[in-house]
C-alpha cells in the first residue's frame, strides 16, 4: 500500500521476525531469554514499540466492550456495535489469512 508523504500506514505491525514476541509481551506470556531479547529489541525498534502500544490499546478497548454478567458470558452488544465489531474482525481475517 503506497502512502502519501507524512501519512503513517494505519496497519501497525511489528518487524516480521518479532510478531510472536511482541504479541507475547502484550499478553505477558514471554519469559526467560525470549522476554529479555524482546525487551532489548523494543528499546531499539520504534516500529515494534508502536505495534506493542497499539496491541495494548486494542486489548484494553476490547476489554471494555462488554462486562461479564457473572456467568462468564459477555453481555449482548448493541446492534451497531456488534456490526462494527464483526466488520472489524472480517477485515483482520482478510488481511491476515
């Protein structure tokens, strides 16, 4: 996708070789050398730092979409929110087959 000068690509992605590690940092599932290496890489790579920040923001927003009604189920979303969420998920699936 060609970008105009000064316009940032809306698809924020980490370096190809760091996709799993950046996701693991967001989920707090990395440990040992993998965590150390990823933290070091994040110090030197603005692209991966932006991707991690975006993942954390997305995770936070998704967490606020609905509350659990005690039974562990997400409460029903309003129709317009459900449609927007479905469109977003379809877009993610199209971009990442």
